[in-house]
């Protein structure tokens, strides 16, 4: 049976049965947004600029690699950024939590551990993002905060909003949950400062190009090698991300024959999940690798990705930061 998500990106008349629930959801989103705009719910303003990166659709669009890129770009521009995230599925008993590249992803969340390794920046997580942000400012003297997947977390005042969208799936059928993939109505995109598209962009949008940078042994024992070195081989592809098909396509484009193993986003792997009964190589995403490096796996690899942004995007971002300078 196909998951509901599949039907959000196809024409299926039976989804009309879910539209009453979608209308209720949309009303709830509007009321919550209104409560923050009117001051009924408090927004926490920080003494430094806050750049929020998120999306209005369910599922992966490439937010985390973009946040890592932004961290590097802003450091080169003279900022000292810190990164906050929710720590989704983290089981820590106390918040906020400082995150390092060797932190336990089960305690603080897989994406936060990945970002700590990719960015080289201070990272903190908490269900209440203002808490995490204040901890970074206090302990690391950060002069700018990047909020990963924070577009709908209105308790943290933001100076710049960046929405990321998949260039192929875009907004699907443009219905709100559960009849469609939207967390917020499509018109929300008109309110953000920058729209980044993972793939081909339309007018007024900024394209983001993702590029695989080879294969790395998840244990860090073997040297980095080219994906082309596995060309023609039959491999297991493992992905617990919002859009696993994109990862499998990367492997196939490199000439690998892929047996797909898609898991729910943020899945916590156990050894049995990856016991495929043969000695074929296992390839996974970098986000999944941080959760699997402690497992007794042989011949397991992950595929890091980098992104490329146009110079115009960086120029516009710095212009916006100049506009929103804090005292």
C-alpha cells in the first residue's frame, strides 16, 4: 500500500474526503499565526539577527545542507553564527542541549549532530528554540543565529526567513495537511524573504544545486572514494529522510544498481534493520550515518553532499542582513 504522501503529488479525487480536516487544520494555522502577530502569544526577540530556514511542505527539501552552507558563507562574511534546532526525537531529559559532532543522536536528534559536524559552528537544541539560542549567545558569543527547520516556530522572532522547496515536487496538490503536503497555505511563500529551490527555480526564486562528493566509510576506516568506483555493482540503498527517492536517484546516476530500503524520516536504526543477508555494499545518507556508526556494520558507506548557490543569493542575503542590523 502506498503512503498518503504519494497521493499528495498525484491527481487523486478521493483526497477530497480529507478536505474538511484540511480546512480545520488551515483555520488552526491561521489562528496561531494571528495570535503571534497580535501579541497574544509572545515572540522572543534576541539581541542578534535570526535567520530562519524552513519549508511549508512536509518532507525533505534540502534544508539541512543549506543551513550548513549558510554557516560557512556567513563565517566567511565575518559573522560568528550559531545554529539552533528542535532536536526532533531527541530523548534528553534537560534542555537546551549543546551538540557536538560526536553527540548521541538519540539524545539530541540526528540533524543536529550532522549540522555540528558539517558546519563547525556551535549548535544547541531545545523544543523551545529561544532557550537554545540564548544558550549559544551566552556561552559562545554568537552574533547571528541560524534556525534549522524553524519557519513554523513563531516563538522565536526572526529577521530573515528562507523557504526551501523541492524543484520537482514543488507544492504538490497545494492542499494543507492531511489532504496535501502543506504545513501552511501556499500564500505563505509571499511573506518570506528568500525562496530557494532544490533544482530548477522559477522567476524570483534562487536555485540550489546538490552534489554528491564521493563515498565515505561510516566507521572512518577506509579512505574517501569516488562513487564511480562502485559503478555497475548491486548495492543496498538506505534512506530515512523526507524524500528518499532523491537519494536513490543519486546512486543510480553514479551507475550503481540499487535495491531500495526506505525508512520513515528520522528512523532510529537497529542492527536488524540493515541485516540484508548478503555482503553487498550498503549506502546511506550522511544523516542516517550518524545514527548507524555505532552498529557492527561491514562494507557500509555514506554519501556526503555539498550544495552550490548562485552569487546573487549570497549578495541578497547580506543586503537583508544589512537592512536588519541590530543595535
